């Protein structure tokens, strides 16, 4: 379980890093794909760790990031 929580945290950090990088590139679509993948991995790790609260928080963050991306880059 500890490894799953570490994986969740690592993937969430990577997703947030990519989210910041989206604003620095001319081609955000590839980065947005990476962001979604990292959040999916973090959510899966939270589920495996038995942390539905964390999984839900991450789903909400992904939804927010997706809405921002669509409004600013689509």
C-alpha cells in the first residue's frame, strides 16, 4: 500500500509539472495527453491503495485541468 501511495504522489507531481509546462509550449496537445495519463496513473494508484478520497480528489483536479485546457487551448 505504501508503494501505491508513493506512486500516486509521484504521478500527481508529474501531472502538475506538465500542467505548468503546457503554458510554456507552442504545442500543448502532447503535454495534455501526458497530463491525462499521469492523473490516470495517480488515480489507479489511489484506488489500489484503498484511498477513494484521494482518487476522487485527483479526478476533480483532472476535470479542472481539462476544463482549463479546453477553455484556453481549444
